[in-house]
């Protein structure tokens, strides 16, 4: 497999079409040995972006990734790593969460320590913070970039309006604005990437590092309403996700999509990831994996996207007709 690369929006940074994320896995559901094997497999196949956040496993995800990246000894100029700020690592005091200057700066310093790096390549505002003026957040991110602690900053699950406001502040004060947004995007969640953000790709050069290409595992085709107790969707605390994604109507659509994938010789997961890559507005698709074999399979999506012809894409649209594609 030959990895392909795309620019992160209008920036000069090129990221691999597929990247590896650590949500729900590193420091929580898998051993460090498995995490290391996943990182190595990804890197050996050309993946150059590893996604993380302060809240993932309450900081342990970053600690695990940091130790492993140190052990691998890969040249620092061959990979990029991210963190995200908003939720903190478990503390609930007002100084421990949000996008105010105190938390953003302190969270950046802590992420640098956990990941054992001198700078974060990408740093995201993990959610909008109505309690902090956007000017304060933009100035703080700009300051971190000027200090060399962050290279690019962006947002995650922000609205188009919020992103425009951040760019307006940046333009007014000659600051560096957000480069990328990390939204959910898959066959069942398309509204934000395809419609709400449509104008932003050209006006502000928005890049997208999309998460959940398999709709939290629903697009693996392995789920039933009864469910597999070992599934990540069955993990404690994820009832909200399971109730949103695992519906009878959606599982019927999954069966139809599986038939389309089979007709062109692909597994449903590879097909679903390749479908995301067909959108040129997607900078990179973040993969989550708990097993090496799973990641080996998903990496095939880079070349598989060539099999999704206009006719195949049209068939997908007919299959999804009537599906509510908004995030609820």
C-alpha cells in the first residue's frame, strides 16, 4: 500500500490521508504493547499524524502515546501529533476546564509533558466555550504559536458561525486563525462537513481531520440491536452513543451498504472509510483501532477509494435517500 497525502486546508502542512487516533483505546481499552504495535503499523504504512486529547483516558492516552513515540525513536520531522483542550483531565473546578487563557496555556504545557515533545503540531479547541470571549482564545492560541509551543491550531465540533467569528478576530488583530476543524463525518453524519462548512473551505481555507468514519463501529456491519458485549459501543458510559447510532432503520441501511461494498470486492469498513476519502474537503480520516488486524484492513481504504466510481457513489446516494444525515 502506498500512502497518499493531502494539504491541511490551505496550510502548507501535508497529512496522510489516513491517521491514527487514540480515543477509547490508548491507556484504556488496549495494552501498551498493542498500542505500540498499532503505532508502528501505521507509521510503517506512511501515516504521519497521530491524534490525541487531554481528556482521553484523563491524560493517560497522551502518556502512553508519548512513551511509545519516545521508544520508537522516529525522527521528529517525520510525524505530527495533536492534543485538544477544553474538558481537562477530570478536574471540575472552573480553572481546570474551558478555553480561557489559564486553562489553554496550562493544558498545553501538560500535554507537552505527557507526549514528551517540545511542540504540538496541531492543537484543537475541543468544544466551543460560551463562557470565554473568542478574542481571548484566539489571542492565547496565537501566543502559543509565537512561542513555538504550537504549530497549527484549530477547532473540534464548532459551528461554522463560531469558526467565522474566530477568523474575524484574527483578521482584525493580524493574528493566526484556526486552520482545521475536527468534525464527525461518515455515511450517516454528513450535514456539517458537506453543507454547514461548505463556504469555509474557500473563504478561510478550512481543513478537516474527520473522526468516526465508521459511525462509532456501526459501519463495521458487525452490530445487531442485541449487541456484542465486547464491542466498544457496549463500553460503560457510552449508552448515549449506542442509543444514537444503533437503530433498527440504520442497521437496515448498513446491510444495503454492505451489499454495495461486496459488489466491488470490499469489506464494509474499508468501503466506508474510502467513501470519506472521496470527499476532497477531507484532509485526513482519523482511524481508531484496538487490534492490529483491524488497522491492517482499514489501511486498504487509501487504494480502495479508486474503486468508488461515480456509478457506485450514485448507488450509495440512492441507498441513503431518506436517511436523516444530521448529528442529533
